[in-house]
């Protein structure tokens, strides 16, 4: 069964993104304002957000991905616990 992360996006409805077939969760620095999820098939999801502190947003996404796969097959949507002070402004799937 497919698994999805649910994240709040500022001024938009919550967004769903796949937590399946993730290769890598990447932020260029500990204070970056963009985090990317790379998938096995070469697609990416880029999340624009407020500056993170010590990779806290990247780590929250990684933790949510791991936790989503520890849940039973009937739990397909998993809420991401967004760190305090982080607001997501945009999500791009490519």
C-alpha cells in the first residue's frame, strides 16, 4: 500500500507527497530554506520553507518517512510534525 506524508502549506490546503521509494532527503545547509526529496524513479519534491535550524526540517521529514513505513498498511497518510518556526511556502513535484 502506498504511503503519503501530509504537510501544511501556508495559505493553501495541506499537501500530500509520497513517502515511498525515497532515495534521499537533502538540504544544502543546516539553515537552508529549501529541502528536496529524491525518489528512485528520478523525480523530486522540493519544499520551500523558512530557514531551518540545524537541519531540523530535513530531519523531521526523514523521521516522518521512516515512521510512515512502520505503520500498518491501513494507515496510508502520515502527518509530518513541522518544527516550531518553520512555515512551508511552496511544494513542487517534478
